[in-house]
C-alpha cells in the first residue's frame, strides 16, 4: 500500500513539474523569431522599401512596403506566422506584384531586429499599428486585404472583427491556440495554463468582410479540420479552398495566391 501511494505521489510530482515547465516555457514553444534584421536588397523587388511603423506602446517596428501598380490598387497587409522574419516571406511579393497588388509585410516585436517580446497582446498592438499606418498613407479600408499566415491568421481575424477591410485571406488558420495545444499536450490542463490563446473561432463571427480560408489537406501542424471549422463559423460571404496535396508551409506553391486573387475578384474588387 505504501509503495503504491509512494509511486502515485512521485507521478503527481513529475506531472506537476512537467506542467510548470510547460507553463514557464510556453512562449518559447509558441514563438520562434529570427531576430536578425532581414536584408531588403535580397528580396529583389525594385520598388520595395523599408518603413517604420510606430506602436502606441513606444516601439518602432520594421515593415517592408511595396506600392500597388496603380494609385487605387489593392494592398495586402501580410501578418506572418510564428517563426522566422519578413525576409523569409519576400518570395511572396513577386506574385502579388504580378497581380498589381501592393503589400505591407509587417515585422512583429521581437522579430527581425525589432525590440520587444512577442505575446498575443503585443502582436495585436503591432497588427493594429500596421493597419493604422496604411490608412495614414492614404489607403482606405476598401483597398486593404488582410492576409494572415498561420499564427497571423488569428491576428487577421481579430482585426477584421474590429475594423472594416476589403477582404480577409487566411492561410492555414487554426480555431485557437488552446485547441492546438490541447491536441499536442493532451495530458496538461492547457485551458488553465495558456497565456496566449488566439481564439479565432470566438472572433470570426464578428467579421463582416468577405473571408477566404486556404488550407492544405496534408497539414500536420494545423489540421485542415480546423480550417473547415473556422470556415463553418464565419458569416457569408466566404469560401473554402483546400489544396489536396499541400501541407502547412507550401500553400503558396500549391496556388494560394491564384485562389486569393480569384476570391478577391469576385467579392472585394475596389
């Protein structure tokens, strides 16, 4: 009896230690920034320039801006995923430029040489600041497309639930980080421990812009079922595009930009 109780006690102690470690390390698990300043010249886009995006809490964030082909063209506010920096997304600019669209690639706090530490609240401040910067540049809501990539999809949903935009384009979106964490750590009470939840499923009902969900059927990081659930909860107009052979990081190669262009042409042309 004593042996059994001792063994159970040891298991509880180990379980508690694992839970404490996961709680303390959770932001290191969620965010994987490359804090090296990206090289603008390597992007290879002639009219691309670096700008500073000020935030209400005193940061000056790096962003790369590519103007649209015409003065009244659409501009993508690109909110990237949880790893790397905007330099790793430069390959997207060529295809977007080919559509005549402009783009603002926002770099978050703690990424790409920016000061600060990433968190859900902090990244939301950054995304709002980037949207405000576009409007100060004279680009109205009806010409702004929110493109949320993976982690950035949660920011795009929140922004679109708060403010009008032309359309919302979600690449490999999740229902919430809580759901992802529960699937990865089923033995831990993540609902009580998570600091950053990014609950897109709760926010998507407030989106009033046309919304496109793009997902890879073979995504092993964010299951396509989450994209389908987010699509089901979103109000019309909306569309779901599933690439049958794509995973989490190859949706652009699978045709996501063409799918986004088709959706925007039908639902959000300026």
